């Protein structure tokens, strides 16, 4: 089964929530909607579920137009950020509820509840009241309910956002495997680029109600179509500098000058946005790197990695280094850019050149 | 600004104190130095929020004392403790403007109008709220509202301490990078004692000079981010800090060699006889585990490789135990005759979950 | 996207239309019909056009004077009871316990007056306030206050106002209590940390959050008190003189006492329109404050 949006728009009281969105979500993989708050993730989900009608455009299931169909005639399951369960029911009853509604046979219900509980490791809690569970267990129950419903479309709206960091890691690792081998379309909304990467599958990046790119997750991450997508899909945020390339030098309005090396050497003259990921900004000198002077703004250490925020004229950059590396705030330092690791965006934001990786790097 | 002392402090919500399980905060004694940036890190239900509320006076501890600069404040109500607190979800005064919100804690304490004005401007500039000062707070987005909450926490200069209760929960990832940095800068400039409660290791580690890791009402380790990462005192700390957490493998240790399922892993130090010390495990972080083809090392079976962007997470299994290792984005993962090799300097030995010194 | 159009839906609406027509539109039309006619009895009616309306809306005529006087009393009554019941209700809600066994007890006690039927309330107060045998009236008179609601203007007003306050303050209190309970604890904690006084907590946290329930409370109380009939009718019968004669009481007097159906019909139509207009104003205020709230929502 596939679910597709065909030039879907939605506006509410003259305000555009979704703008001309076209995408086809396939089964067998997790489709991630990635974007900041208010970028249209929840609006898209509500459209897919049939909770809201589109202002224009069509929603297709297996190529059939279902735009006007009410929610209860669609096969949809939804899991929300808040843990939504029936508080006065046991976990077992909670998971069984969609099957009960459908009037399934008792043995059938029991079998499927136990399978779902097994997958989500809820067996020990089946007789507990949903309210007595921890947040992680409550959300597992909600996911089990969605799973047991065997819906053609499963919508997960930031399901891990209210969980502890470690629980999030655990459940995120399990999620892709839960739906393996099912013919259900899974759509998962998140604000976190790292979460999208780890879920794998396909990612659609959203920005102000527009879908900016949709494709296999690693591909979107490494070949963002435009500057907005690159920005959305980077954590820590990607570093940028706007330059004018002329006579063998790239100059920024604030006065940073880079020699046209690496990819810059091959570009026609003009205005560009140069982007590079924080791990490509080095604090150690090396021959092929371009030095830029800056001032340390903040220095953060996590033990495994260090983040140094640097103010260069006109921009704030972040340098990410493995291990422990501390710099005093206010200190004037030189940072080093690797011209072979640049993303180049044209003045209108379109990608001209992506950072080469893996095999492409020879 | 103040030095905060907790003296044999404990708290239980239940009606049956005395049993160790009833404690939300188990007996602890701790000193937080004046001007320090501290983080309380732990999973939900570990007692970190209770501890924070005890310090702010919203909760009165069952036993023990809280001292600010040597003065016993245990019995003092919140409003007389001279502290500021920022909550998990934005708490703002809807009908006030942003400027009025920021001025509120100062106005209530009779600070002169010019001084209030100046402070409001400074704090607004710091948080990027200058353009919004005249707006009514109700119309703001959630992250803006949280910035206003943060601003109210930071606006007073004379506070003993500023307490943060998971303040960045509702903030988008990109803004988190910016606000975390701002908080750190504010701390450096004001040198106010700050206590930051969170379950998010990145927030705790990047904010604090000293991180207090809590589990089940107890403090399991206090240390700098580097110490917590490099020498976790407990397997729980190893697991909770780091993403993915530390690999913990059941082993037997003899002098400077650990054996896991018959494979020898060299250790950097010589350990005494650990017989009778309980369950023996070795811990090594995924960052310090190399994946090679051939040679020495643990012949673990790769289950899957996750692409995390700047690195790959290699998930493997050896002897029925799950293992994780990190491989740089640019490097490829070997496919044949795979060996996981640990850096001996980075391998720790644990007896019943507690770090054993060499 | 085109929605399917089917005129068969009208058939389904038909029963509802028929019922509404039978019990609302037809009676209303009868009233409209009366309001444009005059009768001298014997079931003979004469066309009078907008004559009654002209007379009604002209304060210099007998009918108009009567109507505007009664309307003035209605407005005054509503404003006075709102001015008392809203602050008092908020105060009661603020003083109510937030948890523990006392909550249930307080709720029951507060709900009691709301359960008493209107005419029973009237009868209770008619007896309670009597100067010869009523506890309130007797006490006041023995305290040296000249109190007799059948004779004194102020006594009569005092009685019906106190009666209404007794009857309906609970409604405002219960609404506010529900509103107060929905304020998260963190707001109070933050206020304590910000050093806010009790008054500022009320002004900046509680009142803004009560805004909505208060609007509903004021709407309910205003409409209800504006249409008041039973209680003053039972207690004072509209007297002494005409001093507590509300529009509704006067209507009954004209229609059933004097059998001036035309005048009474015109009067009830105008009365009705005033109530509808007020409702609409409240509705607009409520929805506009709703949409301004939504804009701010994340």
C-alpha cells in the first residue's frame, strides 16, 4: 500500500499551513517528516489521517482518491507526543481496544495482543492499569495499540519527545523493526536531525509548510537540494558564509577572505553560500586548510566531543572535535576550513556542490 | 550568590518513611560551591526534581538541612530564599507584555525603575527578545515563551542561585545550540551559582562544570564531564552518559588481562585478585572500540550498521552480549573476519557495577 | 476538491424543521400577529399596524413610560446582582479548599441553592424576610432598622437582590473554582519565586486564566436575571407600587390582568429582541477573545 499527497495545500483563515505538497510514502520503511516546530509536520499528519480536509489537492491511497473520506473509513493509527491511553483500563485492555471495536474473536484478540506486547516488551505489565506505568511503558502501550490495529497508515507524531534521553534511544532502535515485513505506511514526525538519521528510511524535510526535499535519509543528509534543507538537516547546525567569488578569492561582506581553493577553484565567478558541517571546522593547523581569524564565544565539552562556538566577522560557527578540547571564551584564535569539504549553494539557495563522502573522496 | 550545602538530607513522599524504597531522595550530604555551574542528571523518577524543589523551598525535606552560605534555610519559604527558578514548560504571565514579564521579579522587590529598565534591556538583548519587548506574551510561540521564562530567571542579579528544571525541553534542536551557549555565557559573566536539572546528557555535560548523576534517589557520581565520560564510577553512569552508552561485558580478570568468553583483552593496569567481589564486568565506550579486519580482538558478529551522520554506529553481538562501536563517517566497516579492539587505557573493570581501581 | 451534492439531505432535516416550526415559530408568529392588531374583546380584532410599537417605544405615552421604567429596573437589577455576585463568587472560589475531604463537602453546600426551584426560593424568602414572623425581617426590625418589603422601596429591592445573590452566587463560585483548579501548580511556584504578592498572583495569574469562565458566568447570570420573573413575583408581586415590577411581570399584568393582548405582544417582541441582541454581543466578544487566543497557540 502507498499513501500519496498530490499538490496538497491547506490554509486556515487565510494563513497557509501546507503549501503545494507532493510526496509518495512507501511501506516497508520509516518515512520521517523532519522540521522545526510549526514547519507543518502535524498539519501534514492530520491531512494524511483525514482529520483535516485539504484546501486543494488530492490524497491518494494506492492511487485511489480518498480526499473526502472520513477518518473512520480509513485505516489509520496514530501515536502522539503525549501518552494517550485509556487510564481506567489495564494495558491488556488498552492494546485490545481497537480489536474489540472491530468485533474480533476472543482468541484472535488474545493472540494479537500477546504478539504486540511481546514485541514491545510489555508482557509483565499486561494486568497493570495504564496510569501506573512509567512514561516509557505508557508510550510502548500506545505504540502497541497502533501496531495491533494493523492499520494501513501509522502516524507517529514525535512519539519519543516526552521520554527520557536513554528511553528514547532504546525505543528508537526498536521502532524500525516493529513494522518490518508489514504492508503499512509509517510516517514519523520529529524535530531532531539525529533521530531522522538513526531511523533511516526516507526523510522529507519541511520548512514553513513546504516540503523542501524527500528521499532516502542518508541521501537527503549528504545531498541537500538547497540551503534550507541543509540547515534543517544538520545537528549541530551547519556553518555558513556568504561570499562573492572573484579573481581567485571568495570575500564575504563582513570582510572574511578565502583563497579560491578546493571546489572554489572550479566555480564560475559570482555569489555563493558556502556551508560546511561543524566537524569539518578544525582548530588545528594543517597544510591544505584555509585559516580564518575568530573569537571564541562559548566552549562546551561532553566528554566524547567538544563544541567550540566561534564568532568570525558576520557569522557564528561551531567547531566539533572528538575528545576534550577547551578554549577560553573571548580568546582570539584561528580556525581552519577544509576547502574539499564545502557544500556550495547558489545565491538563490540551490545546491551547486555537495561535500564529497565515502567513495567519492578517492 | 551563595554556596549551597545539603546536610544529611533525605526526603520521602510516602507515609512510611524508614524503608529505603520509600525515599525519593536518599540521605545525602553535598556542597555546591559559590559561583559553580552544576547539573543534576538522571532518568525520570531518580529524585532530581525533588532535590531541586528542596533547594528552592517548594518541598520541605523530611530530614536534614539546606544551608545557603552557612545559614540554615530549611524552614524558610521559597519567597524568602532569594532564588530564581526556570520551569520545564513556559510559565509566563499571559496578559503582560514581554517587558513587564521580565520586570516582574524586580518590580516585586522594589528595584528602582531605571535599574529595572536597564536590566530588562540587558536580559532581552542576551536572549534575542529585544524586538518583542512590547508584545503581549500570550501571542508568542512556545520557544519564545520559554525564552521569556528564562529571562525572568536571569533578570535578578542578587540571587543566591538560579535553578533550571529541564528548561530546554520545548526548544527546537537548533535553538538549543544557541540557548545552551547563552546560558553558559551568562553563567561565566554573572558567576551566579546555577543548578540545572535534566535527563539529557548533552545539556547537562555542556552546561555544567560539575555533573551530579542520580539514580533511584541516590547520587552515583559527581564529576566533570570529562571524568564522567572517561572514568564512569558505576556501570549505570557508563550506560547513561554517552550515546550509545558504554559497552559492559561480563568477564574474568586476572592481573592485567580480562577474559571474555575465552578471548583475552589486555588491560592497562594490574588488578588485584577480584574473586569474591561479586559480578565482574569490563566497560569500554563505543568511541574507544575499533573495528578491524583480522588480527587480535573480540570476534563479534555485526548485526547492523546505523548511519548517524558524522559517524556510523556498528551494532554487534559477542557471546550473547550486545556491543556498539563508532566508526567515522569516512571510514568503511570491514565485512570479513571482523575484530573489535579496545584501547587498553580506556578499559575499566567493574565489580558489582562499581569501578575497581587498578 | 468538489464535495458531492445531494438534495436528499433536506428530507432528513424536515422533521426538525417541523418540530421547531410547531413549538417555536408558530407561537412566535401568533405573538407577532397579536402585536399588530387591537381587540375590544368578543374575539374581534382590528388591524393596528405598528401602532403598538410606536406607543411602546415612545416614553411619553402611558405604555412607553411603563415599559421603559420596567426595563430600567431590569437593567439596574442585573447590573447590581452582577456587581455583587461576580466578585463574591470569585472570592468564594479563592477561599475554597483545593484538596482533601473538605472539597466534596464545600461543593455540596455550594450546589444546594442551585437545586432549589425558583418559586420555592421565592416562598422561602417571602417568609424568611417577613417582619412579623420571618427570622430576617424580625431581627432587622428589632435591631431598629425599619424593614418591610411590602411597604418600603429599599426593603423590597434589598430582599430581591439578597435573594438572587443567595440563589446564584454559587454558580459563579463553582465556575471559577473549576477555572482555578485548571491552573498548573508551576504558575504559583513561579509567582512565589518571583516574589509576587497575593494580589499580583490574583491579578496576573488567576484573573487572566479565569477570563473565559467569567465571561460565561456573566453571560448566564445576565440573561437569567434579565428575564427574572418568579422570585420577585412571589415575594413582592412587583410592589410596593411598581417598584419591583420587571418587564416580565409587567407583561403578565398587561396580557392577563388587563387583557391588552396587542400591547403585551408588542412588548414581548421588543423584550425578546433586546435579549437576542445582548446574547449576540456576548457571543461576539467570546469568540473574538477565543480567536486571539488561538493565534498565540504553538
